[in-house]
């Protein structure tokens, strides 16, 4: 190489270093041993590229054969990597063992192209098959779950004892797999399917019947065997419901003419002869009653209907029987009778008991009678025109129980989300209406109903003070929001929700259903309970005086609440009486009745302790109370503005009330709050002085503020929308008025003036002389006799300076103290309302004013109690009331509550008597029995079979229920 000045690539030279050559030699020896070769190991040689063909006798790495085909050498690690991956995918252990000796490049492995491609194809096929198998496994598990659900639902259906054929289940399994897009390459393994079902359903058992495998639940095996024993194991005629060959043959022997009638039907008749129908009619009647003399099937139906206990023992109508005979003649006479005729001529099926709509399939024409819905109007005729055959039928129908299935489904679905029928259960006779957990839930529901009603009533009656509540929150939170209305809406929504749940529960109990309250409703009940208790506790702590308002409201609403409560107890008597007479334990009966009566009797006696000033003798009602506008008319204009006072005068107010504060330079002005933040735009004009006392501003500074824009922005009473554009524009430009301006408006209109005077804080220039300053303005602008002087400070000096002022006190006191203090009027909160005290004060010429009354019912109560005047925010509403909303004499009220109690007592007694009358003859009423012909025996009137009403069906579980020999069970009729 030196002599020839050879050159090389560095990568090529690395292929021939000593270390690599020694390793290659060892691998070749091992490879030769693996193929069983005994040839000598070749010497070291250079590797060639895979693209170079070789004709060496070296074997293929995959198939181990040399042959004459071209071998290629592996030259890249990509081939080695892919071969290893494919070997793992196909699970070729021999190939993976060869690969474990080293990489194919180092082993200088050679291969046939077709062998390598075959490996790649095998790997690809294996991967695709695994992916397909995974999809099929997922679908298989889904279909198995659906099959298990189907078996469970069938098992839970009432009145059934299902037995499943494994072959049918396998067919369902295969069909569902095909619907899900899984193409099964082989037949479903029934044994494997059976094992999977038995593993998922522990109560399911397998039974073999020849080649058939039957599956049934343990608890259903006994019932299934019982039903099997009832059969006579011979072919039965479906029209006769259980009458088999023996019975039919015995009847046939007593009616020889039946043979000719049946032969005429078997000879492909062109029509059904009248004589043939008469014979068949007689045969059918004898099948149902061997002693009957009737030849007309319709007359036989009427007679059997009056004395048979089941519709199964009543023959079909003539119209239904005729269609059945036609179908039999078509099948036996025309179809089977011409079985050997090459080209039989068959009549149209529509002429032989079949019906077809458009191009749909043929369906049996069951009867030609009109639908029951078109003939049921006859049932609405007077009782004297009903042709029911016997009076006992009517009496028995009165005792019938009907389960209105759609109604019950709706109730159970809304109350417990039990929309499926098998999820519900009726309360069995003698059992409790619900479990202990559900009893607790029902008790919690009742408790929540009363507490939520209490809070709703409490807060709705507090509407008179919503304004104060919202502004209290404004002062606490710093922003305006109608919290009172939000609280009322939430309380009303929760009470409505709880009341609906209670109504659903009572209706379910009235239908004899067991209660099951869904967990979401239980959560809602807890939320309503927590809200009602929390809100009541907080408001009681902040506004304890509202409880006095509630007590006052009872003086107006109690008579109507009494009527509503008694009516509710009368309604509840139905489910209570139903379950009372169905209880089999005396202790439960006594407890239920005692609880009911312990609530009912106090309700009857409540009116004896009821007091209301609105219940008084005719002619004793006093004059209408004088209306005093509270800060003017704050519902029609911004409070304590000139516009507000003018609106109060226009609305008919006879007095004006306000609050007076002294400015820093000694000008009395109108302002209720200690600061200007609520009713002015001080945050825009004096941003750094919003929390300063209103009296620390000069009159010039006060005139810079707007006192009306806040009213339009916040709409505190919700009345802004009723104002005209002119009033809105006027309210927008209101300013803070002075006391002098206010007195001039009152003087011009001749109205009374009532104001409270706020003392300026310490350090104010007029801290000591604020009363004299105010008194000077009063004397200068209005007649003192029109002023109700409310400030209690220095009252003696004020009276000495101006004795014409009407001294007004804001607190109750004895008549002696009031007389000594020259008090001529009391200004009291409405919660202190008392008819006796008002009369006592009126006897010494001391009139009473109540504040603040804005609700008509409160105004009515104050009027009846004898108040001489009221301060109100709704002067435009109260001025239109010309008589009390609630006023009656003692005789009228006594008649109302006595009549209510008497009617409810009679109604409740009638309900209990009716349930006793209906329940006393039933099997669970202590073992007493009645005879079949007795007035209280159960009578099956399964109208679906009697009148061919397809929309009404009789529950099969009750139809086949065992009963006493003398008194069969009365099934519940359900409307599907």
C-alpha cells in the first residue's frame, strides 16, 4: 500500500481495525455453530455494501437457506432496528435469539429480499389484528353491560318470573355487536357468554334442558315452577285463555253440530254463514260457562260480567269473535286447505280479519266496534239512566282503586327521579309509607317548609321597612343595592320549591306510593333550611323590632291564616286516613291519629285567643288618620327637597315631616343623615370631605351640592319609571333647601310641620345656641300653632318663649308626666301600636302620630287602633284608601271561624268514614272477611278487556295474585 501510495477514507479504515476484526471472527464462529455448520471459519475480510450482490453460499439470516437466490448484506443499523421491532411484534423467539448475539451489521448478516419483506408484512398484519382485537374487546364489554342491564330490568319488572334462553341471549349479543360495527369472524361462544353473565349476576343460575341452556334467578325459580304447574301441558286455544284440548273436546261432545260448522270453515268458504256463527257462539259460551243457556255471546258477556271475578272468565264480543273466526277460516280453509294446489287462489286478507294501512304489514283486526273514547259520553249521563244491571255493581265500583299511571309516573319522577315503573313501589298494606331514612327526609321537609314559610312571611311583612334596610346596608358596605328585594325573591323561590316537594310527597302518599326523595332534592332541602335559619337569626339580631311587626300583621292576617291552615289539615286527612286504616299495628295508628289531632284541635281553638282592633262593632270606627309626608313624598321626588314637599302637598298630605341641621355659619337646613354622602354628590364636589359632619359645611358650600341626581340613579323605591320627563328633569336639579324655604311652603299650603333638630357637634359655633337659632327662623316664617315641636332639649324654655308651639314627645309616658310637660301629641314608632293606650291618651286630648307607615295593611291597623295621624313615605297611595282593608264585627268573625271549623270537621270525618268503609273488608284489616255477594267485596272491572280499550291494561302481578277463596283480590287498574 505504501509502494502504491494508497489512500483511504477514515471510515473505511475503521472497518479493519484489529479489535473489530477479532470480534467479527468470534461472532462468525458463534453464527456457524447456531446453524450447525462444521466448516472452517473464514479469514478476516472486508465488508461490502448491502447493494452489492453476492453469490456466496452463506445462508439467509431469516430462512437459513442459501439457494441460488441473491443474498444481500445488512449495512445499516436502521434495518437492524426495524428487524428487531418486527421480531418482537410477531413474537418470533428464534429470530430474537439470533439477534441477541449482536447487531446484524456486526454479524454481517445476509438475507433474501422476500424474507425481509415477509417479516415486515407479518409484523404489519399482527399490529392491525391487535388493534382490531382491542376495539372488539371494548365493544364486547359494552354489549355485555347492556345485556346485563336488560336481564336486571326484566327481572325487576313486577309480576314476572323471567327465564332466559342462552341461545336468545347469544343472538341478542351478536345482533348488538353488529349494530356497533363489529364484524364477528366466528360464532359467539355461548359457554363463554354464559360464564361471563353468571360472573356479573351472582343470583343467576344455569339449568340445562336438552341442548337448550336456561338462565333464571334464584328467587324466580319457585314462581316460574308454580306458573308451570298451573298449565295442563297441552295445546291451548288462545281465545279461551287457558282452556285446553280436554276442555274443548268435552264441550265439543255436548255440541255435535259444531263438527259441520268447523268443516264448512275448512273448505275454503267464500263467506261465514250465519248458522255457522251461531254454533260457534254457543261453543264459545259453553267454554266460559258450562251451565249457561244463552245463545248470544253479547248477552252472555253481560251476565258473566255481573258475577265473574275476572275478565278472563268473560267471553269476547260478537264483533271480536267474528274477526277471529274469519282469520281462522283464512288460515285453515284457504291457506292450509290449498297447500297441495300448485297455484292457489287466496282471497284478500283485509276481507278475513286483517287490517293494513298504506303499504305497511298486515295486523289483526281485533274488532269492528267503535273506539271507547267515542262512546264514553254515555257514562256522563245521570245515574238514573245508567243501565248497569245491578246496584251492587255501582257500589263495588265506588270501592274500586285506580292507579293513574301517568300521574304517578310524573309525581315519582319529580320527587325521586324514578321515571321508570320498576323503580317505584307501592306501600304494602300494613307497612310504613317509607324507610327510616326517607321518614327522616320527609320530617326534615316538613320542618323546612314551616321554617321557610316563617321567614318568607316575616320578611314579606317587613316590606314597610325595606327602605331603611337598604340604606343601612349602604352605610355599612359603601354602595347601593336593593338587598331587600333580592332577599325576598330568594325566600319566595326556596319556599315555592319546598312547598312543591311537600305537595308531591302528599300526592304520592295519597296514591299509596312509597316515598323516595332524590339526593339532589335532599341537598336542596338542606340549603333551604340553612338559608332560612341563618337569615332569620341575622335579621333577628339586627332588626329585632321586626318581630313586633310580625305580631302586628297577625292582627290582620290571622283570620285568613286560620282558614288556610284548617283547609290544609282537611286536605291532609285523605292520605292520613288512608294509611291509618292500612296500618296493622295499633301503636302506629294511635301515634298517627294523636299527632294529627294534636295539631287539628289547637287550630280549631286558636280564634278564641285572637285579638284584632279591626274586629269591632259597627259605628265605632274613628276618623281617617291624618297623613304626614315623611321628608315630603320620597317615592315621587328626592327626599328633603322642595320638589318632595310640593309633591306631598299635591298628594293630599296634611302635614310635612323633616330633619333640621345647623350649617357652620348658622343657617338651618334640611338633612336627615349626619353626613352628605347618601343624598348629595359630595364625592364629586368635595372629595376629601365626604365623611365630615353635614353641619361643618357653610351654607354657600351646601348650595354647590346636587341633592336630586342620586334619586334618579339609585331609584330607592322603584318608582322613577313612573315619573314624567318633566319630573325627572326637575328632580335632577334639586338642591339642599333651608328651613326657611321649607316653612314658607308649609305656610302657603296651611300644612302642619313636624321636624327633628340635630345638635351640631362639639366645637361648632352654634353648638349651644342651635335651638334659639332654629326657633327664630320658625317664628319668622310660619304660625307657631302649625309647628309640632319634637326636640326634647330645653323644652320648658322653648314653651316659655313660644307657648303656641305644639309640644310633641317621641316617648311614651304617664298622663301626668305628659300633662306637666305641656305635651299635646305623641310621635311613636308603629311597633308600639296599642288601641287601649291610644284611647287613654285621647281621653286627655293627647293625639298620637305613628311613624313610618307605608303599607296599606299597617295603615288599616293604625286606623282601627285609633291613631290620629301617621307619617308615611307613600302618601300618594294611602290617601286613596277610603275604608280599612279588613274590618268586621265580632259576630261576623265568629260565624266565619265556627263555620270553617264545622265544615272541615265534617269533611275530615267523612274522609275517615269513607276510608274505613273501603278498607274494612280488605284482607289486611284484621282478618275480617266478607262474602262474594257482600257490598264490600272486591270486584274486578278490568275495562280494557270489557270494552276493548287498548289504552288501559290491568297489572299482571295483581291479576294473578293469590287471594282468599271467598274474597279475591281487587287489582289496581293502571292507565298506561
